[in-house]
C-alpha cells in the first residue's frame, strides 16, 4: 500500500465523519437539547 493511497483513505474517512457530524448537529431531533444547553449560561442558580 502506497502512502498516497493511505492519505486518500484517511481524507475520505475524515470527510465522511465531518459530514456525519454536520448532519447530526443540524437534525431537528437535537434542537431542543441544543437550545436548552445554549441557555445554561443565562440561568440563575
């Protein structure tokens, strides 16, 4: 296996992981938990 093939594989896998994280972050079912986490600094104890 050539080093360039290994680099290509790592690049493709990294891109797929990045796309997966973006899809997870923008999915509608996580919106309520993200909104709650965004308000944590503003809540009084």
